[in-house]
C-alpha cells in the first residue's frame, strides 16, 4: 500500500471494505434554541450507557466519521456524536455568524440541552479547535479533552481562503467546484493514509448536505468564517493569558497532509501541561485509519 494514493472514483465500492459500527448506534433528533443559530433540530448518533463522551467532528464530515470507534468507545461510555450546525442531518440555519466563537457557544448550548455538561470530549480537526475554545470560555464544560489533529495556528492557506471567498462570484465558483452531485468532491478532499477505506457510502454521506442551497451556504461560511485566522489568534491570546483549564491530550500523526504536524508542536508549546501523543501511519482522520490506537489513547486518558 502506498500512503495517500487516491484511487479512481469510478472504482469505489458501494460499501467500505472494513465493517464499521454505524448501524449499532441510535439516531436521535433534538430540538433546541441557540442564541447564535436560533430554533433548530440537531441530529446525533448515540451508543452505550456509561459516562457521557461527546464526539465533535471536523469540517466537511459528519457524525459518520466516528464509525470505526463507536462500538469500542460505546462499551465504556455513553457516546454522543452530533452533526454540527450546517452539517450532515442537522439543520442549516442562515445564521448571522458561523464564526468559531458562535460554534463554540453552540457546543455549550447543546450540552445543556442534553444535560451532559462536564462530560469528556473528543474533537477532530475543526471540532477539536472549537472544543478548545469552548473549554477556555466555559472551564466546567468538559472534564477532559482529546484533540485529534486540529488546526491551531493560522497559515497562508486560511488567509488566502478567506480572501478568495470574500470576492464577488465566490459562491458560484464553490458550487462549480463541488459540482451538482458532490461525491467526487468529497472523494477528492478527504484524505486517508489507506485510501482503500473509502466507499460510495462515505462519499454520499458527506456530499448530501452540499447539494442543497442552505448546505452549500453553510459550508462556504465554515470555510470563510470558522477558519478565519482571527479565531485561531483569539484562542492563542486567551490561552496566553491563563492556563488551559482542563487536562488535554493532543493526538496527532506526523503524516497528516491536511493539517501540518507543526500545529501539534505549536499547541504543545502553548499548553505545556498537555499530553502530546503521536500515532504512526495515520491521517488527519486517525479514528478512521487507526481506530484501535485512538480508542486505546482515549480510553487510557479518561481512565
């Protein structure tokens, strides 16, 4: 196997070659009122009956992304994995802001709606960044946090992306790039160390929200507003003023093509008390490429 060698979309199997635990989860819908997003319906997957553990997915993915860790984590925790506002099966409100502070606030509102404040949390990519921001602003929100491959330091790409999406016609360009179907786009832009893990099932899951006007608008606003460099700079300033308030594990791989491993080193310097753990032969989505290593690390950290 050659790492990150993407196969042809036309050759994707209908279902993943490795069985997963998605069908073991319970599909739950919750109606809530959010200050930034208004009245909305939130979809989440749930499994297990232990202490609550909140899983927050990253950009362009959904609660489906946790499919290979549901069973193992559900044996020890009550796992709750929502689709973020604008993603998956959750509503896609035309809110005033999709900035990182608004989404971090939403996580707290969602916890209160479910009665799980003070739970453990695991965030992947953008989800990890949002959980860190939420923890800084509400120190009692989580007992502990595992951050899997989140971006932390604004680089040129985020600045260029924000500038491009501020230009006239950028929305039409994004629609053209994503395409009417969206599955080829998601196949191209989700990267695994082992690309043979991909399937049409996954491509459909991630593409479906992008086919709607509200879903594409929410995705564009994630790219422009949530990933704005100001959000990363704001979090760094807040951490510099006071210590990160809860135990933190940074779970990263050195072979991530989406978020440079330098982000792990940056966070480790910013938060010296954080536990930095490296995983070999994995991707930005370590819970897909190396689910056993992720489960072992998470379980040990929360034990």
